[in-house]
């Protein structure tokens, strides 16, 4: 069965960096895109970006460009999300999710959805 | 940037039909997905590509999408359906979520 298992909770000071991991199992890691979504306390879901493990292609939401990096290690079927220059409003639960496809043309991407999710990783930014 | 608008809350009596809307410019030209999230849990997709149900999702969940509005309908709503629901669509290189709707079954 498909599983995405994320690393544990983190507490960071403002200005620091955090790296969250997402280990995939139960499917061929390179056949699907991995995406990251965060949720601030009591707030809605915010899409952050994706990575296609087979090519290391990435796409980040504009407001996080320059602070976020997504990577994938195909040898361990693990995806990573690093967020730098942390601020208090980065405090959130960070989720990885598998995207239902891997072809990156707009015709296909628009049909995709997030079919499996990790359990979430709470990142707290506090001085 | 593209925006999806949902009502903050919807209430329904057990056994009745709940409808949750999601509005966006020409949303009917896109594919809408819906996610259910219960407190302390990760989201779960309940509808994808406007009206398709993943395996394991009860038949009482259905979806439609036309014009500027996508709608998630829950027929014969049960107490276990009480949750937050989010719509989602793809627009110009970004996935966008609606703000979420809290469904209360009372």
C-alpha cells in the first residue's frame, strides 16, 4: 500500500532553516510527482510547490521563491522540502502528498489531484 | 493570482443533503477536486476531476462543476461527515485551494 512517512516535529528560531523529509513506499517513486502543502494553525491549505523525482524538475509558488527548495533522493525514495529564513508566520503543519500523475504538460496537470498524503510535520518558529 | 471562494461554514441535519460551493473565474473550464479534513488528520480526496470518487469514498459524495461554480454534494449526510472541506484546481502553473468550509452536522 502507498505510504508517505514524514520526519518529526521541529522547533526553529526566526532566521533559521528547516528540512522536512517524506519517505515514500508502496509504489515506484519516480513515476509520480511529489507536492508540498502547508497549513498554519487554524487556517486553510496552502500549496507550496512540487518536484518530479524522475527529473528533479521543480515548481514553487511565487511567494516562496528564493526561500524554498524541494529535492528528491531516488535511491531512498525520499523527498525533501527545505525552507530558509524562517519567520513566525511559517509556523504550520507541512504535508507532502503524491500527485496522481507525472506528465507535466498543462493538459495533464490540470486533471491531477493529490491522492496520498503524509501524516504532516509541525514546524514551530519561535524565539 | 487565481482565487477559489468557499463559504466558511455550512450546517446540515443528519440524513439531509449538504451542498458546499466553490467559486472561481471560469472554474467550469478547469477540473475541481475536493478534500475532506478531520481535526488532527491529513486531508483525504473525496472527489477528483469534478465528479469522480476514489475507491473507498461512499457514494453519498458527489460533485459537479459548471460556469464559475463547483459543488460538492453529500446526500444523506452522516455525523462522520463533519469535517473541513477544501476545493482545489490548477491554474497557470499553480495549484490553488479554496479557503475551506466547515461542515457541521447537527
